[in-house]
């Protein structure tokens, strides 16, 4: 994960997410976990570098914050 000038992470995605998935999200303009509530899991899977494992990690991180992908219910 890259750091910004003030040593804060460039994003708040799970630390175990793969670099290709992290790049896919960044290239699509997603830099914060809460932004993923505006997009469906199916749309994210279309991104080059995003796979089922990364999607599951993101889903778990969203659920931990009481959030969910668009079209899904937060648990």
C-alpha cells in the first residue's frame, strides 16, 4: 500500500488484498472502501486484476463497517 505525504495509507482497503486487485480499484477511481457501496460486486469482477478472493476480502471489510456492495444488504 502506498502512503500519502502525511504517512497515511493511500486507501483503506484490507491489507491482504492483492496488488493487481489494488491497482484495478485505483485505476477505476476507487480509493476508499465506502466508495464500493456505489458499485456492484459483478461490476468489480469485470475489472482486470480483480478476482473472487479479493472480492471476498472487500466484502468482509465492508461488512465489518456495516456496509455492502450496491444491490447487497449489509449484515
